[in-house]
């Protein structure tokens, strides 16, 4: 398979195109506006120039990547592609219309993939006559740097398509994990607690943003605290994913969005890209100092990590993915210091259960109910890694 099609020339689409072209494929990038294509081409040229300057790429290799990357504003230029990856707006109607149109252009054995971060692959595939060739291939931004890619077969996806898609992405030097077609897949589902529980702690007045960030970095070893990370991702994007996962899970309390983040989004305080979010990024602004109370810091960490581990345990119970893929996804997809199931063994499942049980008794909210798998494993005195 040499010809790859990418639909969408934004940061994600252009990044995936760069990865594919670097792996030796001829790549066609589509966008319906010429100005967007021109911008994508200029950005690629600048990116490759910087890589050459930093000696991470030879000049010859950079020229090869550019020569293998074509830009198109007509979908019929995808007729010879063996794999097409869509990376456009997160709107199910738009994606269904696109996939239906693509089927009239490409060959019968062309794989049609979506880079959606939280929408149903089965729903996208339903727009196609050959729904068995549709699959989710979810990269993380920036695609050239982030190692993880989630492979998501729909209930209608042919097993051969799943194996072939995984093989292709593996050959691009990526770390692939296989996950069920459920809202948020692995990373965007399990990571909800890192943000949601941290905001809950803030809303209860226990600690401010900088103290919660300090606690998670100091006692958990996370490279970025939850509020730093939300500002980095963009509060508009993070909130939209939370709302999407919560809605698609029939308003499951564990994924409930917060008014705090909703108000930030409404005020267009998206984080770093807007100059202000949970923190102010204006030049000369001095960040407040955290309250370095060790007891408070450990309480914050224990509460958030217990919620994260509970979600990972429940995901294993519901066979969302294998033990190894669940842990790999969180270390390679969001740079967690450890896999959550391995972390559970280190902390001790009984300690995690006790933290959740205290919260459940205190709040009487289903959000804190321990996973049935955790109860079963405690009863049998089992660990995830023996």
C-alpha cells in the first residue's frame, strides 16, 4: 500500500500526512479551501526545515517527504488510495456524508478510517454500503511526536481490515493499541477523572488550581498537573470531549462535565492559545504559589489517582481493551508516569477501594462506586500483574 489519503489539512491531518510520508508513502492531503492547503504546505516546509537544522532529518530525507506529499482540493484525486484517514470537524453528519461520497470514488478494497476522538465508528460506518471496511485510527496531537495510535474496529469492521490497519500504523513506527468502539475509546475515557475529579476538588474549595497541580506532580510524578494540561490542550476541546463522552454514556455520573470549565469556555478562556484559562499567560504574569501542605497534597493525589484507577479497572472489566493495552495507552497517549493497573498493584487495591468507599459514603453519589472487578479481585486476593 503506497498511496495514502488524508482528509483535512489542519494540525492533525497535516501531522498524520507527515508521518505517512516519512514512512515512505505517497500522500495526498485534501481540503476544500485552497488557502488552508497553502498554509499546510508552508507549515510542512517550515517543520522539515527545522528538523534538518536540528539534525533530526537529512536534507535529502526532507526533500523526499515533500516530494511524496501532494495537496488536493478535489476528492476524486483519492481514487487510487489504499487507505484514507479523515481528520475533520467532530460532527457525525458531516463525517457520514463524507464517507458516503468517498465510497463512490475509491476502489472496493480501500480502507476508510476516521481519526475521531470520541464519536461512534459504527455510526460513521453506517453511511457506507461496505461498512466492513470502515475503522477508527485515532492519533494524538501532535501526530509526528505522540507515539500512541488507537485502533478502533466498529461492530461491522472486517477482522482483516483491523489487522491490516494495525500493521500499517505499526510500520509507521507508532505504538498501537486495540480498543472497543465505546465513547472516548481508552485515553479520552479513562483520563476524564484526571480533569473531572480535580475540578470537583477545586469547586469544593479544598484547594486552588496551582495547589492541585502541585499535588499531582509532587506525589504522583505527573509531568503536568490537570489544570496546566487542560490549558495546554484547550478548554474548548477538553470540555467538548467530556460532554460528548458523558452524553454518549447515557449521563454516567463519573463523566459529568463541570460548570467551572463550561464558564471558561463560554468566556472564550481556552488556555494557552487564548492567553488565559485556568491560568493567565500574559507576559510578566506571576503564577500564585501552591499551598505545599503535605497532608492536603497527599489527599488530593489519593483521591484523583483512585478515580483514575477505578476507571481503568472498570474498562478492563468491560473488556474495552487488554490489560497491557490499557496501561500502554495511558503512558504513551497522555504521558502518565505509570500504567494505571500497574499503579493499582503498587498502591494496593484495598487502599484504592477504601478511598472510594469513604467518598461513596460521604457523598452518596454513584460517581464514586468501586468497579465490580475491584471487589472480585479483593475477594480472591488477586493482582493485575503477578
